[in-house]
């Protein structure tokens, strides 16, 4: 830990109840900082996924919630925490909490750090805050940084800190691969293309379904594996119904063993993702990636080294990419073998040190 960060106390605020990428980022970095010796406090939703993940770790959990940026209960909970803890810095991840954090952290005399995760059009008030208020603004990818600059945020204001990953949570699981594939009726020779995450059109799930069907028509060993759910789940389930080569599993917890069941992880988004965390997790498990050349996805793997970069929305290209990996064992073995080394560059312990260096330079 940088010497001038020893003994630092952080208050990280994130009262969203969900369990998506922003929440996972907060959980991972809070844990990594606590394990590095930082005194980390988290103000979280009492019934949310963040609280469930942090209770019992080295992070000290406090409860509150912001239904919106003017929620009086949330404001009171935040002010109580600030007064009681007197942190050396306050950190926030969710845009609905930006303004409460800005106003109350300033009233308490605490430096403010805000993470930006979503590629959404900034409201004028939020744009002004991020461009003018005394704070540190961190984007989770170079793509998102460029998007923020395009909306008028000064370049000097936006830093990049990559998504952290606890490598110890991700490894090749040969037993899980054998067991799950047997349960699904898959043979060792079958080539399984997996998708994990939100099932909505912007993620390219229907493009991928068509591509797997088309590839299966050429090579019957090609199979699809679907993990997740979401807004377009009924439509996707109807689209996949009756195709015995499309294996629909829904949400799985934990998802980690399923990366070893796959022969390739696909992220075929047709709308920009700011990053591709599932790609990073799959590589850590030694699974090659098929990723769309869209948004921050190309930053989440090494095209040509740990996976293949494919044009978004081009069903023929995705079919051909699947067929190429299925027919070239040496290629996919090489891509898979390089994955853990790439993922190691996103180790949570390493990212935590980068974050502490950012604090030290403030």
C-alpha cells in the first residue's frame, strides 16, 4: 500500500439493490481494498445484493437507501455515516447518488471519487457536476472515457481504472465440465457456445441464436448454452424451443463452473457495452471468447490471442466464427491457454493498488 494511504478510511456508497456489473465492481473493489488493509465502510441497501456479498467480509456494512437523489431517508443515512465515520474519502458508483454525495461530502469536508459505469446521455445537471465539481471521476474503460469526453467532460477530469477480478474465484473446473455436460446429454466431442447475462435484444442474443442454429446445420456437434434471463426472456425461450441443441439453463449461481462447461463464451452485443466482464471471467477459466467489435468489449479480451473479434449484428460472421473455433482444436486451445494471463492484468489486488495510488495523488 502506498505509504501516504496507510490508515485511510473510505466510505463507499451504493444503495442499488440489484446484482449487475456495477454492483459486482463495487463488491470486488471494496473487498480488495479491505484485504489490502484499508478501513472500508459501505453504505448499502439493507436487502440488496451488495449487502449480502459484503456481510462477513472485512468491509464494515451500514444500511441506507436512495430511491432517488432527493430521498430524505437516504440523505439522513448518508449524513449520519459521514458524521460518525469522518472518512478520508467518499466513493460513489450510481448516478442517482451523485448529487447527494457531492453536496454532503463537501459539507463534511471529505474528498469525493465517483465511478462511471454506464454509457448513458448525461443530464445537464450531471454533466455540470462531473465537469465542474471538485471530485475525481473514474471510468471503467477507455471506451467510456472517450464517450464522456464526447459529452463535454474535460479530458483532465476523467481517469480510467479497469474492472477488478478476484482471480482466486475463477479457474478451470474439469469436474464441473464433465458433470454438467453429462447431465445435459453432451459428449466430449460436442462444441458448446455459451452466453451468460441479460437476455435482451441489445445483447445480440437473437443474432447469436441464429448463428448457432446456422452453424449447427453445418456441424451437428455445435451446441448452444444459455445462462441468464431478462427483459426478452419469453421471446428468447420461444425462439429456442424445440431445438435440442440449444440448452436453456436460466440464471445460475454460481456461474463460474459453467465457463468450464463452455468451449467458447460469446458476447454478441449490438448495442455498446462499456466493458465485457463475462469475457474476462471466461478467460480466467481458460475459455476462449467470441466478442463483438462494439463499445468496450474489445478491451475485455485480446482479439486474436484469447478470442475472436466479430462484427456486431452480422449473423454470417458469427456463424463462421463459431464454425472456425469448432473445427480448429489447436486454435481454441491456444486462445484458451492465453486467457488466464490476460485476465491476470485485471487482478483485484492490482487494481486496488492503482486505486490507492489515485487517492495518494489527490
